C-alpha cells in the first residue's frame, strides 16, 4: 500500500474507495499507468473491501481470480478505485471494481473473486 501510495478515502455499506497517484513510480516504459499497478490497486481495494464483511478474528480473505480491462491511458494525476460488491456469499465475494480519472472517466474495469477461509 505504501509503495503505490494507495489511500482509502471512502467506505459505505457495499463499497470501498481509494485513490492512487499516477507518477513515475507506477509508469510502464512509455510513461503510462502500468496495467500491473492498476490491477494491484484493484486487488488491494477489493480484498480490503471483503474485510468489511467478515469476522477478521475468525476468517481470512484470499483473492482467487482477477480480470481487468484497461480502457483508457493515464500519464499523470490521480486515479480513483471503487469496489462494489456483486455477490456476498459465506465463502465467496465477487467485486466489480472501477478505476476512474479525476473527471470520472473509466480507466479500467476489473472483476475480483475473493475466497473467505477460516483463520488458522
């Protein structure tokens, strides 16, 4: 979280939002936001969001699948990431995660599946 400078900024009953600066720390060689950094942001927010729905003393979250569609390039500024729950089961959480720019334009759309396991 510190490496990518991810900061959580809002949470609600069914969502979690964070922001991340776009700078040389998250650029690919052409100077654009790296898809891997975008996916790391999405998985970080989606996994943290699952924590809101579990008993963290008895359960753990594991990301088991993530898919991402990168729709728009971003060179600098800030991206915002909002994870919204699609399915909240006892053992599986499914999240829709949107990464947008400062104007609300969609940068990437991700889907994350988390497995909920008993804590060992």
